[in-house]
C-alpha cells in the first residue's frame, strides 16, 4: 500500500471528523491554506461534511494557489456548484470564512486571531519545529481539540509548536487543551457550546491511525477480491 497516500487521506479524514464535531452546521465557506498534498485531501474531505459553497485557496506562491483552485474546479465539476478561487493572501482567504484549514510547513503563523470571525473553526495539520502556523492569540482564544494530548504536548520533534510555544511563553498551560477528538466522539467532553466560539483542531499525526486506515484498506481489498498477495 502507498503509505504516503494513506497518511494524507487519513490526516484529512481526521480534520473532517473534527470539522463535523466542532463547526456550526450551516458553515459554508472554506479557506484552504497551502497548496500541497494535504491542501488537496483537505478540500476533498471537508466538502463532504458541511454544505460548502465557497472554497478559497491561498499559498505563498500565487501561481500554485491558482493551479490548485483550477484543479479543484475541474475535479469537483460533476457535483460541486459553488465557487472555488485563489485568494491573494492568507488573510484574504481567512476573513469571513467559516472553516479554515492550515496545511502548510510555515515556521510563522499563516492564521492570525484578528483575521478570524466569531464562530470560525480552524484545522491545523502543519508541523514545523521552528515555529507555529497558528498564532498564540488564536490558540489562547480557542476551544482546543487534539488527537492525543500526549502526542500534541510531547517535546520536539513530536509535539505541536502551535501549542508548545504558547506554553513556553506563558500564554497558556497544557490544561488549555479542552479534549481529544475521541472524547468528543464518545460524548465524554462537549464540543462547540456557542455559535460564537473559535474552535481549533490541532493534528500532529498519530501512527496508530495510519495502521488502522491501512487495515481498512486491506479489508476492503479482500472483500472485493482485488490486489496481489506477496509472501516475504
């Protein structure tokens, strides 16, 4: 199996789950920050869980952002009737968006609190030891959900700079993490409790989820009678 593809799809699926659990049900505008593999899988996954009518793509390279917007317009054409366009900046993509998905490797914030409207949900899957892609003010104001507290708050290189830097600087403590996404699924912790809350799902990747995703692929292949068995 192609581990790169499985990881990309699984990461986006995790964000889609968090989006379904944390966003307002009427959320319809999506900002995609970044132009790589994760940007593509996130655009495809998030449009499945909310009634998205507008997708804005932003990246450090305007040509890549326009190319991705065109690719999504082409791929979504059979079923998507909304608007997909490149935005001139991260700020322009974010302002007024109901959902923001940061999928960059940026060592400095591409999402800032002053750009977010009340009630916005943010997904962040970028990991860079040098710095966070989400600013500390957003983290401080948000209801923060992670895959695993142990992973997200682990020392570098495993943990999330978006959380570790604000903790280091005294902006928040580790207790600021509201829940693991599994706790929301089980109902042991509440998700969004107000339409005006800022919510943040921070993903650093958990290997067991890749293994579980691969097991699902294997089961589906066996059920459909496809693939080749190889003895090693």
